[in-house]
């Protein structure tokens, strides 16, 4: 912590702004794992497969982008599944579809994203007003979202016929689907928010030292709500993207994305305790998880084992990140 | 008109009257020293001045107007800002962000950061104190002293909030600085005086006399005197601080017993770890050994290593001649070693648990019958220790967090005593944050323990304390033992002798 | 360790405890009901499916509602979200209520879930019709109030769509998307595919993966398998239409719509539409609305005494219902599924039987 | 509490607060039963409550076990997957081991729990991650061992005792669950474990520096959690006559909800297994009660989400938790 002589500050300066050593782990792991699979399986290294990996990472990337902000604050968000379901149904009922005469196009998408935003708001309000831990608040909101989705579903699957929305999953630009480019845009947007907006910086700061913010006269509660709302908007967009992929609004559109997104963010180097990591870290984490899933199928690992291997790798990734920093008497929750 | 004036401030805490009618006057463009022992009420007074504590009685006037300060922001709007003792910076933000935190102004437009503007604003503040820190450096990569500069720069931002010259409060800013850094700080303070009023808080009299124009002395929640520093005598001030009663035998020296052991109780040879190297030390039964050194000298880590809480790379530790392995704190406990951590609130006690639970946490045996807790046995045991150490607590099952600092510390100490088998006590700043009465009691307890044959390693809060309590003093510097100074009753060294070795 | 000791001793104590009983006391089965002496207006109709959020099961519940309305009652709709434990919990809660004239039409989540449901209903004397999933050695004929088990011949349908694929592609590789592996439906259908593969040696099974009857999972799995096998994939065999539709989306995203033949089972409206459009090759009808109604209808007939268990032949207690292969030729007929109220009259409830369960 | 109260009144006020919050889970439980009864008067019958208690038994066990981990400041996300795996083991072993299979399964589950605890303690990985990974790994093992299918128990005589009714009214499984909760509570109360567990949860570093065997306590907590999951699996098998690789998976979130609804602080230290018992009953009532009284499935989920959040808001003793994340 402290320095005893005047020579010490000099070396500190050098590592000041650049990426620190510990941030390098996940990208290196990504390259190594990619290399291993590429060596093992010729199909894996084909361009078509790389395309497939990147395309199928799109939705998870957007969802993870959202969850990263919540994790940066040191909170947790399990509402992705419900919010995505609700937004998937919303968008599929508002754009051209087989259930009703609506054809709001882009505004339908916007409405779905805003709905996600509203659900996020709800989580945030439950956290700051009712003082319910985010774990439970978001779990509750997820159930509410699924309920709302089921209400809208009303027994008949809405299939979308909106060409533009369907095109997201089908049309390609530079070899990658529009969805991938949307995900890239989201990551960029997320990074900009994280780097250049008060919201993003405060989310980061809340994870670092919430009490200091309060002491400096910052009202943290509106920012907490806003962060959940932002995350909700990302989930909403995620739901829209799933709808575009499936061509229909499914209540289960977000199944499993909650834990996958947390896993991806953590593998990418975001700490669950908050204050470290970020959108770019998470993007790497998402790619890592997708490469792993895809690679295991390509090299012929039984589907039963895939979940297990992923579990081992998540634990290993985190272990590798924390072992160098182990201290005695360290608090690990 | 006075920049700031306090009249008859009173604040009660459960069991303690922290402020008992304090008066204080801060004039424009002066550096006012606020001196007092730990526990004299300085912290509470300062918290009241920045709106963190609402006083029970009394009034605060800013430039002649009575104000009620509701929170830090409110205080800042009135032009009062404080550099906190425990640093209040967000570690994972840049220095610039920390400086403007909460009042970004032009640095943020419609929620969007303008990093150049932000940097400029921060640089402006840093320039005021002439600091060369890069505003865009992440705060946790800065040194402690640099961070303190950032804090001062941050407080100076309140100038932008009020049209008047600010009042800057520095709470014990020097406690962990080295002499060189202290000099820089003092230069800053003198510079601040040009456009602001400064309240400088310290319990080191030499510093107070050095940098301040005037000194107000607090003792047990009251202002006991005001002295102009020009021509003031430290001894006189010191007498005011500790009061006439405690000055003679504050450290209970007449209770000290001469050490008469042929074999050391604790013998350490060549102990090395991450922040200390090749440390040799011996402590005899009944001896109090103080280790002194500046922040970063490695003495805290040596202490923790002796308790198995810090890994060592080399060296051996012997207790009563037998080699002991200390891979964990548990092993240390089993070897008869006790440890009182410096961070009482975080590491010393479990705030939400009861006095009884805290007291019996380390040594379970005395309250057990077989493997089971015997409630009656525990009650009798805890009550007897509450009485013996005169711990002021409503009940034994009151949460320890509700007690005053001194009583908390006594419970933490009692934790090691109830087993009756402690051979070596490691005391890391045992009197930090205690009022004078409580300190005296802790000293008395240490003497008692020493005379009953417990060996003690003391990391004292101040040099005076080390000199007052210790039989022998080790001076550590840069992770190594620099000198050993004998410190027998009647032949105490002066603080200056020690400081020479420390730097 | 101590805890286990206690549990073991407890289990021993439990064994000797005279007060122990297999059934809970109070209320319980009323033998009068088994004779079918219920007032038609006192019958309680319960329909239970996995969830309301897929079209097939939603139409099931709607079918149940329609039947209930036709006899002047309402159906209690229960959904358990594909959660076996929750299904059992709901059933035991329902059975803890008034079971005298209770009629349940249940879709067990998996084979293993059928036994506890049957056992509970039997003890409580509730009329039960189960559909789709049951282990082979559990037979309604052995029980008094487990009236019937209805299912479609999965082996047959699996083979039918397999053959349809073979006919369409001639020769080449196909991939198979399996359903929830722990269900009779998934196992039988895959068995049917294997039979079809044996019959059509030119068709090769390149790969098979479970996509759990889910559209989204089928999309991901298909994309990966397409990347793995590329143009060798000529056809996709899916154990239900939801997965087939997911596979269609994957094909569309890979720009292969129409180039790869897809077949599914269930005849959900979207799939029938896809067949009419030519995107899909075949599906097999299973009529959700009929299933939702027929279970309640059978139960209702027995509860009100119009049918008697003693008079029912064993073949009616567990049977395959009629199903049709739907291809482009006959898709139009199935585009608007209609349920004939006459099907639910007590004399007609077994009309769709094509054969006893094998 | 009122600020005007004289200092003498302060200790009384201090004593009053925890007492009320201690009853909060029970109040929530009673309120919920009352609400369900209003919605459907037939709901409040002895048979119905008996069924609820039988239903709740495995959830009570899962929640009680994980509560110990939560009290130590961690979280165990693997309980449900471990219970599923245990049902598979039990179903596979009963034909060979008979009655011993129950003990063997609980033993193995305990070991697996302890193993995760050891990984958490030694590798210093947050428990959330260890058990999240554990969840995937255990599920994979369960799938492989069972061949991804249900394993039927043909001769269930050795686990049947759990499905009996004591005196015809109280389900044996519920009795056992309550007994286990009582046993855990007692064990904590009469031994130093209570203070070790709470100290670890409230302030780990302080506990460690007081010589508390923090690592062992944590490993023990995970082991208890595993044992409870194993026993819950035995109950499930006795109820379902089979074991399945995903049988208990859906009980994870309800179990965590039960812990939090009971008022145990998810940050550790404050709480008890009794609270989780009440919480598990609340959650069970919500799971089965809402559809039974006729709430349509869509509204059921919405109500479930809303009630859980409100229940947590009511039962959580905010004075014990400083920063809520």
C-alpha cells in the first residue's frame, strides 16, 4: 500500500492507465482455447464455424452487456429470463404478425426495449425503496415478466412476418448476420456508457466504494435504479433479437440466459463483488463461453458432458484469476 | 467576523458523552490547531462540523449565521469541507473523478463525461496545492501521500459551491505520512491559508505547534484552553491535553515489574515475509516489547506473521524454546498467542454479536461442558470478566457494536484472558480511538498481564506510548530491525532518539 | 454423522410406530364415487399440462374448456412449467381437497411422474385419464379409477416422417433433433426413426442431439450441427414441430431454406402452414384440443355413471389414438383444426382408438 | 423507534425490535394462509394443510442446509443439482444396497458438499462461482450416470417409510424435515458452532483473527448443505418411485427464496434454520396454493414474483445489514 522511498512511485506510474496484467488472463485463455480446438478439429477452424460462433454469441453478448453494469455495482440480476420473455412477446405482437393487425415496425421494437427498461426500473426500485437484496428483487421481477409474457401469449404463438425484424437474423453484412453487428454496436454503446457517462462511471464507483459516494454527496439511489433500467433495456433488446432468430415470440425466449450471462461476465473478469471488469471484459467472456460450447460439440464431446466441462472451466478460470492474489486472512464470500 | 464558530456543542452516545459543551472559533485565513488525546471528542466535533453528526445541543455559526448542517453536501454548500482520517476516495476511479465527485460541473454535460474538461477541473485544484499528480491516474495506483493530496484537492472543490473562502478541516492528516511527506503537506497548508481557513487536527503536538497559528485543546468533550502557538511550550499544551490528573503516571509505570527471565518466552530468528526481512526479536515473559516504525516499516506484518495471519518465507519462531509452526491463526491460538488487531471495528470484533459471544470467541473451552455450551458457566464467566475489567455494558448479551470504543477494546482483550493460558499477547494499536480514561485502563491491564508473566509485543499508537509502556523498543525501518533501544523504568529514551533511527 | 444416526433410528421407530399409515386420515376416498353416482353438476374437472406458453398445450387447455362448457362446468386449469416436482405438488394438493367427483386429465411430465400421480389418484378415488407418458409395466387395467391412458403411436409417427424424409431426399445424410430424453414420446419417436433408417439404407443419420422439444434449443443445435456437417445435411428429423420450426429458422439464417427437408410431429398450426408453403416436408397430427377434451369427457362419463369401469374392455383402458401423416397434399385439411363436439359424447369417447397400447 | 424516548427507555426499545422481526416469517405465513383461505374457503382444511406439509418437506431440507452456508456468508447454488444426482444414485443403488443405499447417498452427498466447500476455501473462489460450476458438473454427472433417463425404483420398500403418515395426519417426511431442522438448530445452539458460524458470516476476518476455525466451519457448512440435499433426494425418491437427473433442479430458486423470505440475511451472519422452515412453507404455499385456489397460471407467476419481493421486504431485518446490494 505505501511506499517507503521516493524511488517507488516511478514504476507505479508505468502501469497506471494501461491494461493491467490480471486483465490479460481471459483474452489469453480465449486464444489458447481457440487454438486447442482449432488444432483438434478441422471443422472448428472453418470460416463457416467461426461465423456460427460469432453469430450465436450475439444475443448472449447483448444480455451480458446489460448484466455487466449490474455486476459492476456489486449487485446481481436474475431477471433476464423473465424480461426477455416479456419483451419477446411484446415485440412479436407489435410488429407485423399472425395474431393481430399491428405493424408498428421499429416502434414495436422500441416498445419492447422500453418494456425491458421498465422491468429493470422495477427491480431497481424494489432494491432501493423496499431494500430487498437484488438477488431476490430480480428473481421476483423475472417471475412477473414470465407471467406478463404468458398473459400476452394467450395460447396462440405469435409468428412475426415483419421483414426487417426477420432480416436481422438472416441478412448478412461482411459475412456476419445483422444480429452480430447489433451486438457489436451494443458492446460499443456499453463501453461508451461505461467510459463516458456519469451513469457508467457511478455504477463502477458504487461497486468500488458506495459509502464514499454518499459521503461526497452523490445520491446513489437514482443511479442504482438507472443501472437496473439500463440492464433491463439490454435484456429487452435481447428478447427482440431472440424473436428475430426464432421468427416467433416465445415466453421461454430468455431461458437460461440469466446464469449464462453471469457466467460469461465472471469468466471475462468481472468481479461479483463489483468495482472491476466491464463491457469489454464481458465480451471476451461471452466469446470464451461460446467457443467452448461450440468446440465441445465439434470435437464430439457427449452433450451430457458439455455442461460439466463448462462448469469446470468456469471454476478454473476464476481460480486462475484469484490464485496469484491469494492472501491469508482474505475474505472470500 | 469568524469564519466558523461553535458554541456549547453537546453530543451523547450510548454510555459516552462525546461532546460536553465544546466552544470553538475559526478566524478567516488562519490555521487553527485542534489538539487532544484520542477520545477527547475531536472526531465527533469534526463530524458535527460537516453534518455527519447532528448535535444534541449547541449551535454552529458560519460567518456569523447560525446553521443546521444536515449532511456533507450541506456543509460543502456552506463552504466547509473535510479531509477524512480514513481516506474517502473511490479506489477504482481516476484521481480527477474523485476530485470532482459529486460536483462535476462542466466536467459532465447531460450525463456525458468530458474527460478533457474533467482533467482541466481537477488540474485546477491540483495546481492550487502544486501537486504533480496525473489527474487521469487510477486512484488505487497512487501512493498514500498522493492520495491525500487528491483528497485535499477534492475538498478544495467546495470553493466552487460557495462564494466565500472555504474552511478546510484536516483530520489527523499526518498519522501515516513520512517526515518528508509531512513537510510537503505543511507547505500545502500554509498555501491554503492564503485563501482559506484551515482546521488542523493532530495529536502530535510538535506538528500542531509547527504549522498552526492558534491551538484549541479538547479534553473529554470540552474545550480546555486556547493558546497562540507563537512562544507556546509543548509541555504546557501536553498538560492541558491529558489533564493534570493523568500526567504523572499515565502509563502506570510504578506498576511495572522488572523482567527476570533467563529464557525468552518468544524468540524469533531470521523471520522474512513479503514486507519484512530477517527480523530477529526476543520477548521475555513479563516483558513489554514495543516495535516502532513509520507506516510501511513492516512492523504490522511482523506482528500478524507472529499470529499466523501473514505468510512467512523464512525464519523460525520459538515459544519457550520450542519451535512452533504458525500456518494459521488457529495454530497461533493453540500455541498460547493472542492478538488484538488495529482495526477493531472490522477485524477485532464482530459488531452484531453479543459481548458474551465476542468474549468467548477465541477460547471456547471455559464456557463448555464437554462439547456443549453451558449457559450458566458462560454467564458466570462473562459477568466475572465484565466486572473485573469494569466493562460498561447494559447486559452481557448486548451487541458489542453498541458499546463505546474503550469497552469494546476491553472485551476484545478479555477474549484472550478468559482461557488463562495466554503466553504472548500481540497488541496492534490497542489504544487507537480510545478516550483517555479507557487508555489508562488498557495500560493498567497491560501492566497487570505483564506482571503475571505474559509477554507482550506492542505496536504503539504514538512514540510517547511506546516509551511509556515498553521495557525495550525495537525500531523497524524498511522491513528490517534498525535498532534496539532499552527503555527501562527511570531511564526512558526521548522520542527524538527513536525518530533518528526511524528514518 | 450424529444426524444420520438419528435418522436411521427414527426410521426404525417409524416402522414400529403403530400410528403410521400409508394414507392420510380424514376424508379420503369415497367408494360411492367409483360407482359413478355423481351429480353431473357436482363433477370437478381438472386439466393439467406443462405450461400455457406453447401452442400445443394451450390448445389442449382450450379443448378442455370447450368440453367443460358443453356440460355446464368449468375446467380448473393447472400448469406446472415442466417441473416434475411442481406437478406432483399440485396433484397432491388437488387430491387433498374434495376428491369425491374429481376428474383429472393429466399430461405427466415424464414417464416416471405417472406412477405417483396414479397412486395418489387411486388412493383418493379420483377419476384419472393420463396421456402420452407412462412406463410400460404400469397398466390402467390394474386400477379402479385410472380410467384410461391415451397416447399416439410414436414409433409409427417417427417412422412415417422418417420415410417422408427419405422419399423427399432420396439419399444423403440427415440429422435428428431429439426431445426430452426421459419421455416415452421422445424414445418411441426415435425408435421409429431408426426403423425408417433401416428401411431406407440410402438415408444416413449424421448426428443426433437432444433439443428438449424446444424451439430455441433446436435453433442453436441445428446451427452448430449445420456448421459441423455442412452440405452433407440433406434432411432434419425433429421429434416435434417446435423443434422443426426452430430448425427451419436455422436453415433460413444459413440461407438453406428449401434446400434441406424438415419433418416434425404434432401438426401445430405453424408447421402445417410451413408444409403448405413447402418449407417443411411432413408432420403427424396429434390433436391437442381433442386430447384436452377427451380426457375430461371420459372421466365425466364414468363419474356420472354413464360408463362403468367394469364394462370397459381392457383395450379401451390404454390405447393409441388415430393420427395422420400430413404432407403438402393434405395439409389444407388440417390448417384449421376442428373438434367435433360429438366426439365427446359418452358413446363416442373411444372412437379415435386405433389399437391397444403395445 | 421514537426519538423522544428517554434514555432509560432505550434498552427496552432495542429489545423489542428483533423480537418483532423474528416473528415476521410466521406472520407472513399466517397472512398467506389467510389470504388463500379468503380466495378459496375450501383451502383451509386439515387434509390440504397435510398435503402442503408433505410437499414442503424436501424444500425445507434444501433450504435448511443451504441456510448454514448463507449464515457463513456464502451461497450454495448446487443443492438442487446435488439432490437430483442423489436421486439417481439412490435409484441405482437401492437394488444392490437396499436400506443402506439411503445412508450411502447421504454420505456421498455430504462428501460432495464438503468437496465444494474445500474448493471454495482452498482456491479462494467465491462460493457463488464454485457452486455454479458445481451445479453444471453435478448435472452432467447425473445425466451420464443415469443415461439421461429416469431410473425407476421397483422395490421402494426401503424408502417407503418416508412416505407414511404419522398418526394419519402428519406426513413422515415433514416430521423428518422438522426434526433435521431442530437438530441443526440445537446443534448450533448448544455448541460453539453458533458463534463460529455467525462470526464467520458477520465478519470473517475478525473471526479468523480470533482463532475461529473459519475454513473448517465453511467446509462443514457445505457438507451439511450436501447432507440435507441428499436427504431431500431420498424424500423425492420415496414420493416419485424413481430418480431422475433433473428431478430436483427446479427447487434451487424456491430454496434460495425460502431462505431469504425467512429473513436470513443473504450477506451472512443473521438468520436461522427455523426462519428457513417458515420461509419454505411460505414458498410452498405460493407454489401450490396459488394455482389450487384458481389463480390462472400467468397471474400466478406475477403474484409469486410480487409476493416474494414484498415478503422479503417485510422479513429482512434491515438494522442488521448495512449496505444492501
